[in-house]
């Protein structure tokens, strides 16, 4: 078993209702700094890092490989339910294979 499964996600754009909206530069996260901190803090045998994590493929692949992390860390943007392009509840942004954003329901992540 591992201590941490860490998924780092920063989609280039959000496409909802046939409209694509790029994330502004101000929305960029300092993912490399976060990833470096994790690498320094957690020994390699106790962590699995998934950069540009796609939903649900990369997360399911880690689970199918038998990883059973104590901590599931996601570094991503959050989405509020009252955003014009998102009708669902609050969620996290993951990558899709085309570079856009996947918006899993909260229950799918938990």
C-alpha cells in the first residue's frame, strides 16, 4: 500500500453547453511547486504521482493496479455549482483526453 495518491490537474479550457472557455492566466496553479513539495516530503515507495490526471481513467488505473492510498490528494481548480457553465454541484476539474476539463460529480470522487 502507498501513503499518498496525488493527482495534479490543470485543464487548458472548459467546454460546456457547446462553448469553450480558456482558463485565464490568473487561474494557473503552481503545480510544480506543489509536486516538488510532495516529492521532498513523502518517500518514493509511499507515493504515486499522476501528472495531468484524466478523469476517470488515470484514477481508476491506479485503483486497478491495487494501490490503496491512505490519502487521495488532488491539486486542481474547484468549480462552484452557481457557475454559468456548470449546472451540477461543486466539483474538481480533471483533464479529459482532448485537453479540456472533466467535471466529475462529487460522489464519483469520494
